C-alpha cells in the first residue's frame, strides 16, 4: 500500500489473531481494509466481539497486528510510529483517560503539552474548547468533583486539545443525559466543520451515530460487512410499510374486507390502540388502502409510513451475516 498522503487513515489487509495454549487461534480481525478521508466523521459499528476494539488498538499502536499496513496522515504507523502517533488522539475509556485530581484546565494543559502545544496559542485554544463544551465555569474545578457528563466532556476536550488531524472516540456519549449528549454531539460536528478534523466514532448508541456520522463501517466476526453512507444504508432497508391508527375498533366485517384486499395486513382490534399495519408493493397502493379502509367503515386517526433507522439496518445486516453461517 505505501504511506497514503491523500487520506487521514488507510488500513490495508489488517489482521490479528489471538492464541491460547491448547486452544485453536481466534481471529479477531480478518484482513480488513478501509480508508477515511480528511474532514469526515465515520462511525465504526459492530456487535460485541466484532473486532472493533482490536482494530482501533492496532491503529493506535497499542497492539501489534499479525499483518497488514496502516497509514496515519501519510505516515506508516508501524515503521514511522512516533510521527504517526503524534497525529492521532483517542478517548478509549471515557473519563478514565484523564487525571481526576487535576483541574479541567490542568488536564487540558497536560495532554496538549504531550504534543508540544502550549503558550498563548494553546491557552486561547483551550478557552475555545471550554466554551464549545460548556465548561467555562468548571475551568478550575478538579475532575473528581465533576458530574459524569462533565467528566466525559473533559475527556473528549483533552483528546481534541492535542490538535491532531485524526481522533478516535470510543462511546463518547455513554452514560450521558439527553442534554449533555446533544451538547457533546454538536461540539464534535462543529469541530469537524470549523477545523477539518477527522473523527472515528465507535458507539452502540445508533441514534448518536446516525446524527453525527456521514458514513458507517460495520464489522462482524472480524470482517467488514458494510461500508457506506448512512443515508444509503437507510435507503437499502426502506420499506413501504404503513401504520394506520384507528379511533375505534373495526367490526368483524370490516376486518374481513381489509384482509381480503391485503392478506398480509396485521390488524389490532382489541379495544386498545386499534390499528392496521400493512406493507404496500408500490406508492400508488396507498390510495387503494384508503379506499379499502373506507369500505371497511374504518375511523382513521392517522396514517404514518415507518421509516428505517440505523439500528434496524445494523441489526438486519448482522442477522444476515449470521444467517449466512459467518457468526
């Protein structure tokens, strides 16, 4: 492959296996290849044991792969390790990556100093980070005294304070309340937009990945099973399934009329939230559905089309992978 200068991260043929005495080797990463362009936010997803953490640790030089090539911002991560690692930062275990007995500001100074960042320019940038993450009033507070949400924000801010082009964030919103999660997600998006950072997010929170990432890479059993734009993956699983909520139960005759025209319809008519769920073959069938509902004397409260989300797409892709005998 050679060092790639046109992308922030390039991985080719990466593989890693673990061996235990008297046991067959376990392949954690199975010859994967992936590239991440500058200025993008990419999600790295997968069920437990998929190989995500092993992949990240190999890229960060925390684990030696058995083979493959890794290029970080144009530097070979295995042969030019110091140069490559100076261009990447990571939060792998949330707030445990920071020093709890130091203040927020002291943590920023320390971690940025590891990359030679300090002085007046460094201080100005730290102040911007505090504002971006809503931590201005916590500047001189020791991390030990902060809420879990603020600890998490400090951990991410410290990774960003190193001003590396590439950043890995593992479960950045884990355990955060809705408001704090939103603030953190917005700060990450702003950072990419304003500074051209490249961020790889590994998370089990599909809503966060769908909101923040443009593209997702999905792993299972050490292999990449999907690598595409989020919207393309959603479109792949988009169906014409409609949910018709009713104001009152259908009569038996009404149910028979609907079932005759739409044999696969699922009718709920037990006095509690009566509804009809039906999958249509094409868009024009919605008009036929309304006509049939009128014939069935249905009192329609609302009609909504079920939209796919990233979680459903992820589950379906992993399910298919396992059904093919790969899990």
